[in-house]
C-alpha cells in the first residue's frame, strides 16, 4: 500500500501548478501553516522584554501592538489609514513604550496614494483593513476616498533603532513584495531577528504566485533572520 502523502506535502506539490489550480492549493497550504505561524509568534512574544524593539507594520487598530507592548518591549506601530490610526491612538493612549506613526511603510521614504475600498465613508473603521497602497481598480476600490500619505523607509528606520528588531509583524496589503525582494537581495537582514508577513498574492494572482514560490523557498533556506510568510 502506497504511503499517504501528508496534507502539507500535497499542498506544496499542488501550489507549484500554474493558474487557478496552483492558487487553490496555495491557499490550502496557507491555511494549514497559519496556526504554526501563530504558534511561532506566540513563542517569540514570550521571549520579549523591556530591552527589545518590535515593529507592527499595518497596525490597524492595534491588537498586536497592544500585545507586544504588554511585554515591556518598545513597539513602533505604523498605520496610514486615518480611521484606523485614530482607533489605534485611542487604544494605546498612556502606554509609554508605544511609538506611533501615522504613515505607511515602504522600501524608501516618500509619499504614496492610499486607496480605500468602496463604501469606506459608511464604515471607515471596518473598511480600513482593505486600504492599500497597491490595490486599485473600481471593482474593489473607490478613488473618491483615496488620499496621499507619508511613507517611511523600512530599512532606514531599522538602521535608526538602537538594536535589531526582535519581531516585525507586516500586514501592509500588497506593499510587502518590494520589501521582501530587497531582503532577498541582502538588504537589512542583520537589522531584525524575526519577520512575520501576510502576503497578498490574491491581488494579482497570476503575476505574484511565481514570486511567492521563489520567496517562500528563499525564506525556508535562510537560517537568520527568521522569515515566516504564513501570517494570517
């Protein structure tokens, strides 16, 4: 009787397929690995202390900012959406070890247009999770709600920290790809210890799936820093 292939291996094989079949298997693989990523994050969180620095990139209303700050670590939280930033500010008010930035994160300093989903004006806080620097198109976004926002360079910011960041959580709605590729090319690898990323290949599946496969292989082979691309 043939040996049963574990689900993860089956999903890995399927994710290598082209087109929508590969994407279907990739999503199953992501769902399979997300709890493992969460467990790894929890273990890293347990090791934090007052001497550590963490980055919450795409902090939204601050659920993970607050959790990292509770360890005593200094948390640098970035959120470009106006409604989410106001809620984030209120949530962490009085917590002295949180540094807030009403800004997006990118490869370099600058400005960019933040695109917002349809009906943003009706439910700005709930819809803020879909605000994106890269997702466009009238099917999903409404240009009437777009606005220019500040962008802070990820690598320059890391260089200004007194020590490498212990944890970086990155959920930046499609703007992660240029940062990940810069890391792949060697930039900033000595300035953080662990990076947890939610990738947004669904925004442009056919173009981004090959990139995701390449970056996943790169992250798996990298001994340090630890890069986990299975954050949900």
